[in-house]
């Protein structure tokens, strides 16, 4: 029997590569081959972290999951964290590079191994047009919330309704809070993701690129999203075309697609901590603190007098304050997050509110202390705290800092709140039922696999 080959194309950022890799592993488990296409820059990082992990499983070209790469259009010294630069470079060079890759695969493999299907990140949806040229059908996968998906899709409507102007600025005549649809919760317009990306020009360039991506959505019937009905009922009833397939969780013990080597020593450290005692502190792959905020966080962890596991990325250039003891905690450069959150010692997750982190936390019944950094994370925080009621936010002082005292106070507030833990456990059960056999996400995954195999 011929095994169908799927081309998977994530946006080149850790929070996009992870869910696409998990989805790809699910396709492999369901009898597909996957060619996983990263940018050259990301590919090198992923392979390096796997070699450091002594994981050579992908060196075998007969493996059902093969990693390949194409250029992103940026120069060797360009900053890949510069979202504006990246979003300008991608459409000018990557579609052509993807076309060449597909042609090479077809010529190399012949008719027996043609590409059956493309799964593109929502932020790479132009790939559907490339696939179309070869008669290859496809799907988009949104690694963020369905609310973000809906917001992106409705940009023309927001302009039409006079909520934003054609330059993506908020108009002064409109309400501060809006509903995209009567079934959806209110959104604070100041939380629109493109208004929270540092420089205003960055947000505009990113949004212009994303609008270009959403113009290709008509090329597929399959709009997949890492979410569940319980988490976003109003949004999913407003846009029934979005199919929830979440939570996307690795069934593999092997961790693939990481930009940094995971420090597994934290697992044996967690084994030595009392149940429900540890603060897990991790801000994803993008968040940058200045020295003052870093100091306040470190000294805030001191003040709590509780065990903590703190992820301080290897690219961190900041100094620990002299008074920082750190004796009750463990600091790692990168953690096996899904395993960490599944550990009984974890009490709560101090998070930047990235959607992957939220899905992993919810899947383990872990409540959140919410400290968003940029983009959609501000709205995600509101959703966790106000809608789902499984998170508490931090208040910043007049200098925009979360002080050590506020940090300690929020941690104490969390440990004194019995209800937040029980709500989290209740939500865990509902969320996990989705991926159990016969659950909605399980069935939606089954549907897409059947479509690919046809």
C-alpha cells in the first residue's frame, strides 16, 4: 500500500514549530510520511539541539519523518527575532524556494512518492497557493487560539466597521471594547496583537503579511486549530469552519523541534520536591526582560520562600542580583515543558501566556500566574483570568515593572485560593476528553487523516 506523503511547513518560530511537529508526529502515527520543512536557520538549530540530546533518529532517511529546509530570504547576520524583517523577507523568497523543493521531491521520488497533501501554518498559508500549482491539496494549522484566527480573518471587517483604519490604527471614534460576534467574549481593542509588538511599524508589517496569508484560506476546506470547544465556545460557534484538534500533546518521549537542548536534570530535582509545592517559571522563546525586571523577578522568587523551577534561556545576557539566593530553586536553560507540567510537584505556572504553554498547562490541570510579553499573549491572559478563571495577573507599577513585593503577594494569593485549583482540574478533564477515543478533537484528526489518505 502506498503511504501518503505530507509536507508540513511551520512559521519559523519556536511556538509554531512545536505544535506543527506534534501534529506531524500524529500523522506519522496514523500511517503518513511527513517531510517537515523548516527555514535553513531554524533547521540548523533544531538539528543541533537533537545532536546535543544524542537523538539521531532522524539521520535515517527512510524514517517516516524527514527534516528538510529552505532559505528564509534573510542574510546570515540578520536578526531572526526581528518579526518585521522576517515577514518582509518570507513572501519575497520562500514561495519560490518551496516550489523548487516540491519539484526536486517529485523528480527525485517519481510518481510513487508524490506529495499528497500540504499542512501549512496559518502564518504560512501562501503555501496553499504553491501547492495549488502542483494540484496538491492542503490544510492550515493555527497554533494560536481560534480567537486570534478569527481576528486575523476579520481584519477587513474591522476596517469596514471603522474600528481600525486602513493603516491598522485604532480609530478614535470607536468603543474601547468590541465583540467580533455576539457569541464571542468582548475584546479590548488595545490588546489587538499587532498593537503590542514593540515598535508600531513592526506590528503593521506583521499584520500586512498575515493579511496576505489569510487571502489564501479559500484554497482549503481544512482550518485546523490547537484548541477545544470548552475553551472557546463562542468563537467556534461563530466560525464553525475552524476545526479544533487540541490539545496537541506529544505522545512521544522524544522531544523534536526544540531550538535549545532540554535540561532533563530538572525532572529528578522535581522528584525530590513535595507535591503541589513548586512554582514553574517560564516565559517562552521570545520574552526579553531588562535588568531591573530580571532583578525584581529573582528577588521576588527569594521572597516567596518556595521551591521554584526557573527557565532562563541560554541567550539571556542579564546578571543575577547579588542578593539572589536561589537556594530553594533550580535554574535551567530550557525545560521539557510538557513533562514538567505533568509532574505532581508543580503547583502553578508563571507564564508569558503563549498559547502552546496555555494548552499544556490546561491539559495538566495547572493554574496560571499570567505575565504576558507581547502580541496575542495580552488577550490570552484576559481569557485565562476573566473567562476561564484559572489565572491571576500581575499589576505593574508606574515604571511598568512587576515588583518583587507584588510577585510575592500574587504567589501568596494563589496558594490561598482553593477554587482556582479545582476549576483547573475540572477544565483539565473536559479538555483531555477531546483527544480521548471518540472525542471531538480525536474525530477531527481522524477526518483529516482519511482525507489525506484518499
